[in-house]
C-alpha cells in the first residue's frame, strides 16, 4: 500500500492537543510500519498560527496554494478550538472545495462546526464535545448530532468528541488501514488502551451524573463507587442516608439527576469494564462488580454496549 497523505488544517485558536494527538498516532504508525503515512500541516496563507494555549505552530504549507484543494489527501483532519467559534470564511471555503479530493475527512472536537459550515455534515450523523453539541444541533439542523459517542463514522466523514477522543479516532483509522496489531503497538507507546470503542459514552457514570448537594447523598455516591459488589438496593442505600426509601429515591434522583437503581447499574458496568480492561477474568469481574454471575453481566453488557464481556475484553484490552 502506498503511503497515505494526512493533512491537518491549522488556524488561529486551534486546540494544540487536537493537532498533536492525531499526529502522534499517525507518526507512530509510520515508525511501526515505514511508508504508511506522510503527515503535513497547512494554514490559509501558510503563516504560523497561535493555538488556544498560546503555542505557535508553523505549518508546512499554504492550504490555498493549490486551487484544486487537497489532491491526494487520504485523511484530512480538522481540529477544534476557540478559532472555530467564528470560522475563517476562507478556511470554510477551502474545506468545501478540498473535501471531495480527500478519501476521508475527520474532525476533532469543535472542528465539526467547520465541517458543518462547509456543508460536509448535511444529512449525516456526527458528534462533537458534549458542551457544544447543543449549539451544533441548533446552528445546523440538517446535521444529526449524537451527544454520546466519543467518535462517529458516517461514510467517509469521521467526527469525534472532545480533545483526547481525536486520538481514539486516529487509532481507529490506523486500525482500519493496517490492522489491530499496528494500532496496539501505537497505543502501548502512548500508554493507553488500543482505543476506546466509538460508541463509548463521553462521560463516566460519575461525570454524567451530578454530585449531590447533601453530605449523606454524597456519601452514598462514594459508597456505591467503592463497594459495587455490596448490597446496593434502595432500602440499603436509604439506610446509609438515614432516610426512608421513598424520601431517599426522590432526593437522590433530584440531586444526582438519575434514579439510584440506574446510577448503580452505570457504576457497576463502568467498574466491570475497567476490570476487564485490566485483564480480569469474566467470572471474577462479575462477582467483584455485583452481578453475581457471568450471565447476568453478559446481559448488562449486551443491553448497554452491544457486545458481550468476552468480546469487549478481547477487542478493547491491551494485554
């Protein structure tokens, strides 16, 4: 396979990790398998850009230097950052012209706004950072915005959630191009899992929920996280909070934003996933996380994640 050209678009206000994260992945693939990728960066006009953190980056080329856009680009990466809030019309116009010449177009975080402005997400499913998903949906009603996944692939257009999700997206691209072994090699070098599944939620159970305002309810949240195999029925949790089961359910739901039973389910599932990712056996994980049996955990995994615990461990564990 000929080396594939990765082109990263730069602009003032770009998020530096949105750039360097995917670049490190593709560079790692090139090191592991020479001739895999060539990586270039470009800006409108070819001048240096200032990232949202103040870091200066000098691009390799002028995006507008070739009137035909991005000929030969296999992967066109559009990062996010504060510079997407009022996207440079010249960059948007270039993206509109360049995208047809690229085999794949990928955005990181709020880079999805630039793709949407260029009309590249019309009629497609896409994602972005959870904080900006609502704004993306309101501004671009022809885009189907999915707020939960860390990345989405719709045909030849890929979009990802906030910042580090761009690394997951890039690993998925490398895995699609060169197989799991190369992606695993890169992930180990970066000290991370091979990649999180695209459908994984942007939030952990604790981040998705609110922190309770009252100390007794916060103590219940801590207890659930530390004792997933314990008695986490509503009656038992209500006793910890010194409330009646009815009072507890109402207060917990109001302050945390989700009913206690559903919160327990999410924490148990998340804990089980961490155990499997660390190499634990399925039956041991089921007992440690309060499922009791492997079959009960299998049903929970299939219902929520669409994969069995065994498949999850095999596909997403770095061993």
